[in-house]
């Protein structure tokens, strides 16, 4: 049982280290806009305005 606990602790520590590295890469690097897909979904990278269609409910 102790070997499994030791292995789980090691895996948790490795997971935390990789999480910290990934957070650093995403927030503090110049290629973050290319890695993070949320920016593309929100349309932040587009420099042009999109055409909007206004609809009126005429009942």
C-alpha cells in the first residue's frame, strides 16, 4: 500500500510541475495567442469589424 501511495504522490507532484510550466508558457510567452484557442473563439485576433444584421419583431 505504501508503494502505491508513494507512486501517487510522485504523479501528483509531476502533474503540478507540468501545470506550472504550462501556465508560464501560456501567460508569459510571445506565442500564447497561437496556443490559446479561446482568443480565436472570442474573435480578439480579428482587426476588422463584422457585419451585423438587425432584425425587428413586427407582430
